[in-house]
C-alpha cells in the first residue's frame, strides 16, 4: 500500500478519534456520567479526568482506520487528541460558547438527546405488546400512504379558539381560515405520510395517521404556533402485522425514546426557575 494511502487512512482514523472525543467531552459537559471523578482515568486536564473507557474507544476507532497494528506513537497520538479535545471544551465553557454560540448550543442539545435515549434501559417488547401497538397504530403501518392536507397556523390562543368555534358553528375550513386570517402552510398534494414529519415533526404526522378522510384536527401546539389540519384525501391500506413486524418494533422503540425524553425535560422544567418576561401573544 502506498504511503499516501496509509497517510489518508491515518488522517481518517484521527478524524474518527476526534469525533468520538468531542462526543465524550459533550457527554461529560452535560453531566450525564455518574461519579466521573471516581472512575478510572488515563490523564487529567486541569483536574478533569480523561476516562480509560474514552481512551479505549479512541484507540479502537484509530485502529479501525489503519491497515497495520497500532504503534506506541499512534496510542500517544490518540491520547493527545483526547487531551486537546478536553482543553477545547474547557475553553469553550470558559468563553460560555454553550450559551452564546448557536451551533454549539445545537450540538449540545443533540448530544443530550442522544445521551438520554442511550441511557434509557433497553427493554425487549413482548410479541403481544407489539401486536397491541400495531392494532392501536394500524394506520401508521400502511402501504405507502399518501395524504392531501390543508394546514393553517394560528398566531395566538384567542385566534385558535375563534377558529374552532367557527368550525363548530358550521363554517367550512376555508371560510374559518379566511375569517380569522390564519396563515396557510403549503404542502404538496398526495404527500407521503412519512414526509409530513419533515415539515412539521412527528407529533403532527402521528395525529394525521389517526385521522379519517374529511376530518379536521387541532390545535396541535408547536414552537411557531397552533396548527390545524384538514385531511382532504387519504390513500393507503394497512399492511399485515407479519409483513411490518420489524417496522412496528422500530416505531415502538422510537415512541418509547420520545417518552423518555419528554419525562427528562419535564423533570428539568420542574427543577428549574423559569421566569417569562415577554407576552407570547402580544405584538412585537
């Protein structure tokens, strides 16, 4: 193998190590690991330990990118990368980038979400439990399901209430939308149900999955306002359980992870001191 190819693979290996080290550092910053200072360490950086488990993962990642056995220099390089990453994380914390830099904030959030779901104890569902879940969510496991929907967004609680009252009094979806000047959100007709989550998130997709054609649902609370959905057309048929059994288990696990995250965030809210200054319904 040429020296250039070996060098390229070594570079890739170092990149993998750096990625793992950053993930481990974020894991540490978020305080997920328990009694970290009491665990075995291979080095200390300003008093903070680099755990031997992180070092082992770094070596394994580096070895995976090499076509030869690791040398002592390779191992020292892996350790040095972990040390450098810890220094970078400590400096980022000193500069408060986790609060001020949007990209860092996003990475921290994603790391925490991954950590919460990873720490959620793995439980294998019973077959009867999966079948019950399939029957309750049968519409989710349909042949390529295509939906034609109208989606509007209400800007505040009073608007949402007025829109719902107008529908209850016999107004059509479009008449109520126009009366209260709700924002229309364009969605392509005959959109795959799975694609809906790309637009609006999993909660909206799950709500549509339970709707019948012609039904209106809402309000569905999102960060940008209340959504109302009119399912104008619904195409697709449920598939047999045996045919989609693996998909059922994957979706069951995904819902379970979502619930674990919701409980975790709810606990954070309960323990936090939150003071809201701005009125979300006021014009700014």
